[in-house]
């Protein structure tokens, strides 16, 4: 979901995206995060969501494929 408006103090436009899961909603101003979520939903690819709870709800801090969070493989010496 996408909502837009104008900041009352600065007059600058903003767009906020809401990513819905089965368990919760997550908000972000990042179009990149929103597009990543949309693409993963369309392909049924599971993703890992990192967020923090604020006065405004669950703010998305990162969204990634689960393997992106894995430690790098050991290097041969």
C-alpha cells in the first residue's frame, strides 16, 4: 500500500509504503524496500524483515533474502 502527503513543517512531499504480512504491517519511506517486498510476494520468495517498533508502528529497517544474512563461507589459506 502506498500513501503520500506533504510535510506540514517543511512543505516537502513524502510517500510512505506499507508492507503487509500475515502477522503484521511494516512502514517504510524506501521505494527500494517496497519494490523488493512486492517482487518477493509476486514470486513467493520468503524474505527476512528487520524492523523497530516506534510510536508510528513497525518501521522497516531492512528487507533481504534469508541467505543474505548468512555468514560468508570460510576462505582457504
